[in-house]
């Protein structure tokens, strides 16, 4: 009977043999946690603005992308194999992003919503990919830049549109 449990225990150990030392455990944890945190930052910004793809979605996208490159890399995949994995991530996230895009119906079919959310998910996947590949500084810098875009561009657009509205009102009053 002991040999049966011993075989089971050996099988369990063999199944977890992909992590052979503390260094690998640390690397896995750091990369996945970095991806999760950076995804959470972007997700919080989107959720704070009332968008449907929020913290959890961005965290899962980022960690998923990180895991997709981390696992084959740790298994010894070459650069060509990792390139194909990254191509798959880019294509796959396109489908997820497409699900967030809504085109107006009824009279206003020109109005499209969700493009920024889709682009944000795409960026989050790229950030997760960078973190999973051990490019944590690149992932962090990219997150900061994405936050700058998400935070400052709406204010800049509003300011420019406000100035254009004022000019149009001035031109309209001059004609009368």
C-alpha cells in the first residue's frame, strides 16, 4: 500500500518539476505580479471613468499575456517560437477588443464606442507580454505613458474643442 502512495507522491512531484529552484519561483512571481499590478493600474483608470473593462479584466489580460510568453520561455522555446506566441497574443486580443466596440444603431450609426477600451486592452496585453519576458522597466514605462495618454488627452481635446466652439460662436455673431 505504501508503494501506491509513494508512486502518487512521485507523480505529483514530477508534475511540479517545471519549477526547480527558488530563483525560478521568484522569477515567475515577479513577472506575473508585475503584469497583474500594471494591468490593475490601467484597469483602475478605466473603471474610474465608468468603462466596462475595469480592474479585473485588465489584470487578467496582462497576466494572461505574461504567462503566454513566460511558460514557453522557461520551457526553452527559441526566439521564433516566442515570436509566434506573441503574434497569437496580438491576434487573440484583437477578438477581445472587438467585443468591446459598439457601433451606434438607429439614426446615429456613425457613433462608435469602445475603441479606447479596445486599444487599452491591446496595450495591456503588450505590457503583460513585456513583463512576462522580463522587460519590467519597459512594461512600467509603457504603463506610465498609457496613463498619460488616458488622463491628459481627454482634457486636451476638451480644451481644443472649447476653443473651436468659442471661435465658431464669435464668427456666427459677426455674421449677424
